[in-house]
C-alpha cells in the first residue's frame, strides 16, 4: 500500500495494533489489523505436564538476545515463510535499538529452538518460533513468558489463535478489547 517498510513504520504500526507480513511468493509486504487478536495472559500461561518434565531435565541452556539474527533465520527456514530478507534487516535494526528481542535454547552448543518478537512499553509482540529438537520452541516460549512476568510486562500478543498456542493458554479477544489492553501496556515499562 505504498507504506515504507522501516523500523519506524513497523514500530508505529505495532503501536496501532497493526503488524506486517511478507507474501512468500511475491515478497510484497502487507499490513494486518485482524478483527480478533490472540494473546496469552501472562498470569495464566499453561505449561503441560510433559513440558514441565522436559524443563525440569535442564539438559539445555536458555539465553536472551545472544543470537537474534540466527533465530530469525531459523524461523524463516521453512518451505513457505513471510520472513523475508527485508524483515531480517528491519527487525535486526529494531533489535539493535533494543526494541526486538530473541530467546535462544541451546543443546550442546547448538541452537535447538527459539522465538523472537518486538518489545514496546510493557507489551511483547511474539512473531515466530522454531525448533530443531522436539519441544525446544515450547521451552523458548515458556522461558519468554517467565521473563515477561518477571519484567512486569502486561501483554504477550501472538497474532492469531491456533490450537498449538491454545495449549499455552492463548485466548482470542475482539479488536476493541485488544486495543484497550494494548494502550494500557504501551503506557507501562516492561523490563527486559
């Protein structure tokens, strides 16, 4: 729609409840403002018994912001993806500005899973996650939720409700509700 794709326009879009995605075939960037939005209430994040057992094993290491571009590229490494090189450049700049973050899960020094997203105020907009080892994207998401809770965040937005995200307690709210929650979260100050 002729909107330049820059860190500034991306930040402004998130502040208005809008997010971008690139068309996997054409590379064109579209901006989305769904009528319903998915979020995971941080005080109700659900960890299944099997995931809790996996986490207790502690046979992995979790880091934050140690490999942002690697996480983005791993999330993009699939048959069809909306994460283009342009996205990696723009979100990489947001990361350098302290407005985008990653969670990495390592096993034996190898990146086994992770997630990334945008951080504005006390809101975190989760973008994508990946795993190379079973359950490691779930470990990344659980680690993210714990960090956000500890940092006083008020919103973990996950765009669209899926059965996979529902298992963590994700809910879908109408745009009007989301807009109010977003406005309150943007006024806050989440500590990453």
